[in-house]
C-alpha cells in the first residue's frame, strides 16, 4: 500500500521504517521537504493511507499544508499527542477535556477518515509490541468503522494482535486517549524508559448487594 | 484507627464498610448530617485519617465545611474525581491539565497531608481488588512521603499488595490520575461494568539504535 507519513521525528521515522520492512511504499514528509522524502503535500498526495506523526501542537498546521484535497476519502491515522512542553514539566495538553486533537482534525477535514491510535505508547513499542512483556492493550477510536477495521489490520501486521486492540467507539474517545498522556508521562518518569504500556483487565460484575 | 469518611455515596459507604470490617472506628459524614453518622465537620473532627469521597465537583465546598482546623496535620486521602456530568456524556473534568483537584485541596489546606489514590478504580474494585483477575495497578501521589507510606499500609490491609501500588511522586501527579478518567469512562462503557482496571507493564529499554 502507498502510505504517506507526516512528520520526520522519532515516531514518523520509526513507523515508516517498520512499514517499509512490511513492503509498503512509504514516503515521509516534513514541512518544507528538507527532511524526509518531500513536503507534507507531496507525501499526502502519494499515500492511500496517511499517518499524522507530527508534534500534536503543530498537527493542524501540518495537515493544512498537506492539503485538504490530499486527505479526502483517505484513512488518516492520528498518532499525535497535543503535548505542550513550553511551560516546562509536566507538559500540558494544548487541547483537552471538551475537545481533542483527533476531533479537531475530523471536524476540519470531514472527508478524511480519522482513526486515533498508537498515541498511548512510545515509538519503540508501536513497532515492536513484544518488547513489553505479555499481553498489553492498544486502543482505536474513530467515526468510520471500515477505516478502523483497515487500521486494525495494519496494526495486526505490525505485531498488535487483534484481541489486544480495543475499539473505544467514535472519535470523541480521542479525549480519553490524549488525556491519558499525563499519566503515561508520570509512568515514563518513574520507569525511566518509554518501554511500557498498560493492560486493560476486567472481571465479572459483583453480585447485586455485594 | 479513627477514620472520617466524607461522602455518603457509593464510594464513601463502600470504603467505610470495608474499613469497619477491618476494625477501624469509622464515621461517615454528609453535608447536613442527615445521611451517615454526622456532618462533614463532625466526622472530620473524629478522624485521625480522613477520606474525601465526595463528588469531585463538590469536594472543595465539602472540605470547607469539614473545617480547616479538622484537617490540620491529618492524612487526607483524596479519592474524588472532578467529573462534571452537567453537559451530558462524555463527562468533562471541572479542573484539569494545568491543575487538579488533588492539588487544589493541598494548596487550600497546606497543613493537610493529601494523598491521591483509589480514584482510578470503581468502588467494588477499591475494596476487593481480587474481583479483577491477576496483578493490576493502583497509584499514589502526594507531597508527604510518610503520609503516602501510611496510605500504602492501609491499602495493603484492604487487599492491594504493596508491589501493585505505584508511587507517582508529588501531588502534581494527580493531574494524570484524574485525566485518566475519560479513558476509564470509555472502558467502562465498552465493558459495561466498573469491574476493570489497568496493569502497568514495562520491558527493558531497546538496545541503542534499534
């Protein structure tokens, strides 16, 4: 598949490398094209599927540069987190609570098929989930069921078993996925490495009255 | 130990019941004392340790009613989440991102020893972690190390093994613990039950260059 990766940071280059290994025709883009294989617009035009791997605080501008016509009808995987480190540590989110980056993207580009996923793990875990022991969880959210299914298939090819990928519903669930980041940052600080994740576990409901 | 539980909702009554089972001298309080064993002020005066189990959006007012003099020097376990359902579903947080309820309480009552914990699980799981299978994780955050140690001991007596309780550092980490709630709400919606939790898992950092 032709894939356009927006963003030449660690996340973009890590995902692009893995997707090339899997045989996809991947171009990675940056704002002015000086890094990667071209501009946001060129790589977005190239891709049948697009991955937003830009810094979350810059994602809306990057997608404008990619060009609305290059997003239309395409699955747009939003991996970004709107983390703002300008005020120091801990970072804040530039959008949260009543809104999320995933929703902003879907609203601005209604003909893109936005799927939020992978933003809850660090780049090394994204492309090699086995480095975290045992069964651990990933999430998808988006309004387009067929787009989510296509993304789950891609995730499976990367190494995320279908049973580990929890569908949280519409793109509104991006709020929870992005607002999880401050906890992730705390866990990262405690562990000293991004090689971590969470496993969702559940039990039977207790008997009434218990 | 004499424990004062602020809040007569499900969380307060569930925790109070468990703590009584364990032999503690527990009073549960409500705003006007018509529910539970007395007013916020009366139960706060009673407790050597206090648990804030009020609705998060009402917690600051409840603690004012409890009375600053009744909080001084005491461990104040903040179990509350500032979830605001007034705008419908999904709920928003009435405070988040640059601040948290845990921090607000600690700032307003600097002589209370605030420990944020238990807010990431539902009431049935709080008092009976074994209903969720396997090893799963709880978090503590607070500025007073001795207070956290005392709370970890209490949690251990409830059924949370020490190794499952992750210390995330100062009370500022309340942000992440409270901002996790929208994801928890999504997981609750997907699973249809509050009998769920997450397990934090981590692996070794990947080799350089990998």
